[in-house]
C-alpha cells in the first residue's frame, strides 16, 4: 500500500502542476485578448466607434452586456444568472446566454461537455471587441 500511496502522491503532483500551467495559460490568453481588443478599438475613429456602439447597444439587452462583462474571467452559468439578477432556468439561458453563444461573443470553456458541472463561460475576442465599442457609445 505504501508504493500505491507514493504513486498516487506523484500522480497528484503531476496533475496539480499541469492544472497550474493550464490556469496560467488561460490567464495569459485572457490578458492578451483584453489588450488586443483595446488596441484594435483605439485604431477606430471615435465617431465611427460611437456610431457602431450605438447600433450594438440598441440591439442587445443590458443583462447581455452584463453577462459579457462577467465573462471576462471564466464564470459558471449559475453565477452569471445570479449576478445579473435572474433565476438560472432554461428560459433565461435562452434569452440571455444562448444568443451570445450563437454570435460567438460568449463561449463554453468545455465545449464538448455542455452539461458538465464544471462548465464555465468566457467572453471571446469578438465579445471583448463589442464591450470596447460600447465604451464609445454616445451618452
């Protein structure tokens, strides 16, 4: 049994190291996506960005914008719904999260397992661009 425990300890250390590496990689990608979105928007003329932002804002619910903001870091569906003041049910999912997924503004972190209890959502580069554009919306 001591050999088995030693193997388990070694395996646990390897798995923990891999998980730490993956978490670090995700953080780098998130930061890189944020920087890329900001730099792309800075390239737009302010008036054009404002016009685009106004058009987007007219077609997207405030709760969807909040969901995109929350998705800048991986977050569960339950937490998104709770933080935007909604009950986590199919109707609200279909109204607020599914449309963001369909336009690739929000993505699952485990796309092959949509019902996984570990499933989270992350705002994509397209979604981050939308958020940056919305900062230029005329008040």
